[in-house]
C-alpha cells in the first residue's frame, strides 16, 4: 500500500467511523429517553445487557458493512465477521451500560478501525455529554463539542503523589475483592481516585487532561480499541505492565512519566491478577 493510498484509506475510515458512531449515538440517546429494557446478563447478575446494546451494534454493523462489505468485524454483543480487506472494525455499542441503565451520562459508543491488526482510527461518541473524541494514527487526537474542535494533550509530567487516577471494578466478587486490595494500597500514594464506569471515556479523559491516569483489570478489546488510540495520539502511553501490551489482565493509560510510576505500584500489588 503506497502512502497516498494509505492517507485516502485513513480518511475514508475516519469519516465512516464518525458517521456510524454519530448515528448510533443518536439511536442510543433516543432509546434512553424512551426507557431501557434489560435483555440479559453476562459474567454476573450485575453485568447487564440492554436491548439497545444489541440494536446499536446491529446499526453499526449494517452501516459499516454496507459501505465496506469486505471488512472484518468484532463487536461486544456478538458481531463477528472475517473480512478480506485487511481492515477490521472493533465495536462497543454502549460502553458503560450500567450508567446508561441508571441515567448517568458517562456512557459512549466506541468505534475503532484496524489495518492488519494495528489500530488506525478511533471514535468515542458520548451523546449525553455532547462530546465526540476522534483519533487517527499519526494525526493526533481531538474532541468535537458544541464549541468546536479541540486538540487533546495528556498531562505530563505528573508525579504519582499529585495525580488524579481513574479506575474501574469488575462484576464478580473474587475480582472486586482483589481490586479493592489494590485500591487500598494505591489510594494513599495518589492525590485521589475516581470511578466513572466507562473505560472508553476514562481513557479519553486522560487524553484530554481531565484525569492524569487510568488503570483497570478485566476490560476487553472493544472497551479500549478506540480510546487507547486517542490516548497515544494525545501524547500518552497506553498498554499493560512493563513492556506488555494492553490485555484483559490490566490496561493502563497515562502520560509517559506517570505511566512508569503507576506501573511500579500496580506491579508491586499484583494488580493484573485476582490473587
């Protein structure tokens, strides 16, 4: 693939991601106003799926595959399609479903595009906040809101003791017990902790400088595929412990200086395990 074609492809993927995520966000917001129906649960009784999760994912899949039928697809609610183009889309129709269910505005539609396994486009649309975060590999990260388009930059350097850190908790008793232990060890070493309940938005807030860092165990690719790119394109670092990449074991997003300090504390307290 030559450079000119690559740039044209990135433009196409970006515009499609924004269009699909925006339409899906409108559908989800309308569904929230009309009332939410719980369709089932996943890992535990508190890990809910709504009918709107499924409807939004179906809309995203339809819009994307109509425009690019040869692309692959991976969605939280079961969308799975092996493509032939080298492009795969990673979808989280409603990240922060419990917030969505309760009417808390911290939820988002997350759409990411990969080329040959590398994330190149990420869009996180948060309609209840009136904000959409967009990143393209090599082109930076921006937030779109009613006041315009804003370049994003992580806070760096930040010392651990002065940091505002976001995190999240799993749905099973065993995992929450382990995560509570890590929180107890970390809290005295930072300025404060926050828990909003949506991985994608937590990471976008790191990119914007609303948070200094975010970490969580047990999130999945669809939770962070788009927002992880937003962090790195905003000058941050996103991955796992040490040189490990992001995985279900643990993900971390922060400015490069704080990333090392936070990783050290999390490693000492075995934050990537339930032991």
